[in-house]
């Protein structure tokens, strides 16, 4: 692909509702498949680190002798991530602006290269994986985990949430991404040249009143107040009135005592 084609738009953006979601993530709930591969002394690259909560956990697991380099395309988000890591007392992590398609690191520099919910947002995930492979040392591992939006399921039936899912997938693809990335990770890793790929999956479930309020409220805010709304309106997929109806539908689902929501993530550990 050309450089222009690779410059996909980050669908979510970095507004507060997005960071509210990303800041809840940990190694245990978002990278448990990678945890057995981590040990003190390793050099780790965390691609698309966002607010740095997973990064901080990685730094703790490979410290005190190991080091973590965390990259993102947003300098503002990296500043917040650095403050979070400093608040945890971590001294073995640095944050740098970088593009996954052209990482400014030497061949084989890292033992572990990790990307959580990144490949769904790039227009050329195979090229991104090739670049991640390039900076991984012999015997090292590339770890990627991405959601698969088509796998999302919920109860009770909620037409507004159904419309949200349809709209989100349209917006993500208009921005150059692939919302159903989870099922494609194995294929992408093989296309990128990895000779040994272990594929797995894991899920998130939101069913308690507290989980529903957090998840439903976050998406209600996201659908009207982030880059998703801008693209939806600009591309003619929805108008502001429909976005508000979808937000109200999310809040109604969250308030329903029978409410249940689950989503599947694909995962790969890729070597060679």
C-alpha cells in the first residue's frame, strides 16, 4: 500500500469517553495471553500504548532490570501516560511518538513487541506486523490482541444498540480500519511472514449494574462526543438526532436489570 493508504484515521479519537475506557485496561484483563512470556530483564515495545495502564503493568513485570518503550501517535496521550507511570513509581519506561509502519528502532531491538487494539485501526495491518517483526529479536515474540465487533452480543434486544454496531462498523471501515480484526489476526500474522503463530481468544463481559452503567454510559458518550460522531455525520451514515437516539438506547440498556453484553477478542503470539 502507499503511505497515503496506510494513514488510516483513528476512529475513536482521544476524547475523555475513549480514555475513560482505555484507562481501565490492565495486563490481567487485556494481555493475560502474553503474561507467561514476560520476565525480568526483557526489552519490551508497547505499540499504541494510549494512556499507559497496560504499559505500566508491563514495566512492572519486566523490571527492575528490563525496560519498556511505549509509543503512540498522540503526544498529548503520551504525556498523560508518562504521568501515570511516574505515579506508579516506574523508572524503566519511556514514552515516544512513533508510527507502527515506520518504527524508529533497530532490527531486533526488543524481546517482546505488544499491540493491544491497534491493528484494527491501521489500513495495512500486515505491513504493521512486518515492522513489529523487524524490531523483534531472534527468539522474541510479537503479541497482538484485537476485538471482533461482529462477535458482540447482548440481551435484551435493543434496536438502538443494533444500530450502533452497524454504524460503528461502517465508520471504522470508512476510516480505513477493520472492526472485525480479531478473527483476522492469525491470517495477518502468517501473511507478515511469521513462521510460528499461536492463536487464542478471550472475552469481556459486562453484566453487573456497575459494569453496565460504565460500559453503556461510556458508549452513550462516545457515540455523540468523539471522532465516531464526526465521521458518521460527515459520511452521511447518521445525523445528530439519530446519534442521540442511539445514546439514549445505550443508557436504557444499561439501566435494565437483565442487561448482559459480551465481546470476543482474537489474540496471537507470533514468532520467527
